[in-house]
C-alpha cells in the first residue's frame, strides 16, 4: 500500500523498483532498478505515469500474504527523498512493471 499522498512525476524524479520476499529471501535476487524520469522520452513518460496511476489504484485494493514475492516501488525526489512507496503482490503486478524491472525503460516502448 502507498505510504503518502501520490505526487505527479517531476523532471528530477527517480523510480526505484525492487522484487523481494518469497519463502527464502535472497537479497542477490532483488536486482534493484532505478528509472530516472529525466532520461525518458515523452511517450515513455506518459506511459510510466499511466502505469503508476494504475499501480496506485491496485495497491489500494491489494492484499499481501506471507511467503509471497512482491514488488516494492519508491518514488524519490532530490529535495524530499522518498516521497511515495508502494508494494504489490507479484501476481497482481502489471506485466509492463515486471518488464520494466527486468529490462529497464525499453519495456515502456512495447
């Protein structure tokens, strides 16, 4: 679920994605990924904003269980630090977000 009010993406925003959890937590498999909003094309920015809006709606309805993998997202702004966080169960995570975590920003072009 989200921790704070949902901000709109800004030019200096960085989205951090981490996959965690499961029966046996293995930090080496988390493979954190950081997406800098300023480095995206206009179409990627629009798609990312839509994706995050969808995630915010899903997070409000999500239920987390024990021993499940989940994605933790956090939005960071230079002057504020982490201004938003969200966790989604892996089974409820949009396919595009999984692609973004695995392959980076090129997943926003598919």
